[in-house]
C-alpha cells in the first residue's frame, strides 16, 4: 500500500493531508525520514509520524451534534474544548471537515481517511445542509436568487447552491463545497448577517434523525454510525462520482 494511503487508513489524516505531512518531513519508515508519498509500506514497515508509531486500526465513523464554543480539531493550542473530547472512542479520530467554533450541528468524525476525502472533496458533490438565522430578517427573492446562482467571494466564485427560506429570517442552504466560513460569507455578500448557524444534514444523514432510534441527536452527544449508515455515506459520494464520469 502506498504511504499516503496507509496513513489515511491508519486514521492519521485524509490522503491529501497525509501527503502534506510526508512533504513536511514528519513521516518516517524504520526511523528514516521519507518524502515520497508513493512509497510502498505495510504493517511491518515501522511507519511513524512525528516519531510516534502508526498502524492501521479498525475504522469508525461518529456523528456529533456540536455545541457552540467547541473547536473542530483534535487538539487546540489555546486550551479550548475540542470535538474529539466529546466522543468516547479509543481510536485516533479527527473531524470530517469543520464547523466554526460558534456554529453548531452535525459533524462527522472518523479515522477513515479515504472516506473523509470522499465526503469533503468537491468533485464527489456530497451536500452539506445548513440553517442560518440572519439579519435583516426580511430576505427578498433577489438575495435568494443570488445565493442560488453563486456568489463571487475574495477566494473565487462559489458553486450554485440549493437555497430556500424556511421562515422569516431563517434560510436553508445546501452546498457541495466547504470553504472557510463559506455560508457566513455568502450570506453577508447577499446583504444578510448570520447570527446563528447550524448544520442540519451531511449527505443522507440528518441531525434530526441521527440519534438512537432515529431521533434527533442531543446537543453535545455523539453516536457511532452503523455499518449501513456508513455505507449510505459511501454510496452518496459514489453516485456523484458516476454522474460526473
């Protein structure tokens, strides 16, 4: 197995992030630093990251209803609470994508780098749906149309989005991209400031049915996804890949 793929399967990071770790000289084989992500390795190769041994472990995917004030990282240098601390797993998990510290809602965590790649890369087109409470509360149709057609931001134009107004002052947006603070920046460009933001769906998984028994997952609580649920996530990315082929 190639080194970058091995690190992704070991839950260190997504494959792209693993390639960056290798390029930065943080990965070793048998104690010697390597910079080739295509190097063939297996469990006998003594792979290490930052001098810590790495082995492929059983894969897990968890759903978390992230509260406000919790950061979407495995560790935080400022001592803030992290999403990993809310998940009871012995595995080395990391979030699939991110939510801003002040944002809430559905976040997935895993040690499956290949799945994380498929769920976050725009080419697989997996939708993430958000509900934004905005001000001013009156959102004219021209603002909704602007959001639907794509908005020019400082880092380039956004892809078209599915957008609807749920109630006065609340809009729902479904995106296939995941740029930093994208929903907030899109709404601001359309003339509306986001005062509260919640992710309500990730692909086929919805927050209001992500808890046990198909109920809403309580804030701050996490649940490991079943094999059929993980397979649904895989199929969502595969379906979009076939459509683009």
